[in-house]
């Protein structure tokens, strides 16, 4: 008797014209929100002297966005599934654009702080609505590619957005990047209002619970708790490493400060290329399989990166690029898997809470890393390799949670 043929990967379904438009719009929205968050750090050198504020006050301005965004997710979770997702998206996106404009108009510390709080309250919810819409409109067999494109917005903001923001601020002043973002955001919002069709299929499902009961029910489902815990642990890695990456690169690795943009540019370009490919591989070969590969690669590269000594610039670029490929190789399939965890009637609340978990756990991770890392008399960071050990431990724990989640939810889309 001849052996049965080995199973082959199933051909992925093709995007329709409308799905391509929607995917482009969702990626743009994610790009705008991420860029707004990332812009504050490089503009700090200009904002602090211009507004006569201290580093401590500037740190409060930066953290205010994250904590208000985390709060907003919890406040809106109970209502997130009670409206057409398009209308909900446009409401919060409109507030985000106005908050960004307010940032550009802020004349002093108090006004800028209030503007960042408002921007976070609105912008912090947009990402969760984007994920809910992408899950509503794209089947499980497409979600790897969808998350690959949406996650690539992070790299695009690094490659395209940050240099543009720094260019505008250097040729005019720190207000101009926020004005430009508000103008770009307004145009993008008009296109979303024009091209995106209503996303209201979930409204046809039973909605018996009140807002608070809906929130409470969402956070008590065992599968949801597993997903929230995995999200918190996965977020830990990036927020523990990123705040110290530039200081580590300059002071410990001996890379000139003016070479930092080259590192970010090369890393971002690499991620833009590999992000969609990772998503395609997740759809073709299995999301949990890709998540496993990404976790192993990310843990290996974290250990290599945090133990580096002085290295040539090309070596650092290569290590950094492979590290980010590893990080995205687990984040993209993870989001594609978790998208199938909640029912359609709970999808908005689930994603809103998940976004809050990301923001709050990221803030806590940054604080923990700040207590681990110290600066020597020569400016070199000490104990940075300990941060790498913590990140690896969190990665192992998150892998076990995702393994348990996909085993418990095999019949659902989370199995990939």
C-alpha cells in the first residue's frame, strides 16, 4: 500500500478590492496613532526649553498619554459593542485629531499636559476598534496577512514619520509636526468616512446585558483572561528594552549619536519588508507555529542584544533587524490568533480591555526596568543584561499561556 501524500499548505484566499481599501485605511489609522505617541520622545529636546519645563514634567507629559489611553479602554469597553464600529471609530478619531491640534497650540506645560491626556483618551481606543473591524471584516484564513500589514504601521512610523517630524521641527519649531499630523489626520478621517462601509453586523446579535454587566462578563471569561495575561507579558518585552535602547547603543556599544537614525531607518525598513511576509506565512503554515518560531528567535536575539559590547555599526544594525523580525514574528500571529477568541458580540469590549492591558502593563514594565538599570560614572548602563533575562522569562510564560489558549480553543479561529 502506498503512503498517503504529505499534507500541503492550503492556498490563501485572495483579498477583494474593498478589502484592500479597508486594510489600507486601517493601516493608516494605526500609523497615525503610533506616530503621535512616538513623536513626543524625539521632540523633548525642543519642547523642554521652549516651554521651560523640567525633565520630570516632560516625563509626566509622555506618561500621561499612556495612562489616559489605558483608562479610556476600560471606560469604553462596556459600550464598545453597542454601536456601529465605523461611527465609534470616527468619533474617537475626531477627538484624537483635535487633541493632536491642541498639542501644537499648547503655550505652556499645563496646556500640553491636558492636551496629551485628551489625545490619549481618544487615541487609546482607536487601536482596539481597528482590531475589532479587521476581525469583523476578514476571516481567520486572512488575519495573519491583515495583522502583518497593520503591525507594519509601527515600522512605517519609524521610517517615514519620525524623520519627517524631526525635519519639520528643525526647520520651523516643535509645534509644526503636530499641525502637520492634525492636517494629515483630517484628510485621512474624511477618506475613512467616505470609503468605509458601516460595520454593524454585531448589532444584529443579542445584547441583553447592560454596559457594566457586559464589561464584567468580558473580563470573567476564562479564555479572555488567558489572552489578557499573554498580552501583558508580551508587551513587557518591548517596554522594558525600548526606553533604554538609545542610551545603551551610544554609551555601551560605542555607536555615535548621529548614527542612531541610520539604525532606526535600517530596522524600520527591514520590518516593513518582513511584516507582511510574516503575516502571509502565519496564514499559510499556521499561526501558532509561526508564534513558536518568533518566540524562539526573539528570546535568542534579546540575549545577544543585551549582552553586546562595543560593536561596528553594521553588526548592530544586523542584530537590531533580526531582533525586530523575531518580535514581529510572534506579535503578528499572536494578534491573528487572539482575534478569534471573543465572540462577535464581545469583540469590541475585549479589544478595548486588551488595549488597556497593553498600555498599563507597558507603563509598569518601564518602571520595573528603570529600577533594574543603573548608570555608571562613565554613563554606561549597568545590569541591562538583567532586563534581558526578565524579558526572556516573560516570553516563556507568555508562550505557555498562548499554548494553553490555543489548545483550549482548538475548534475556534484561535487555533490558526
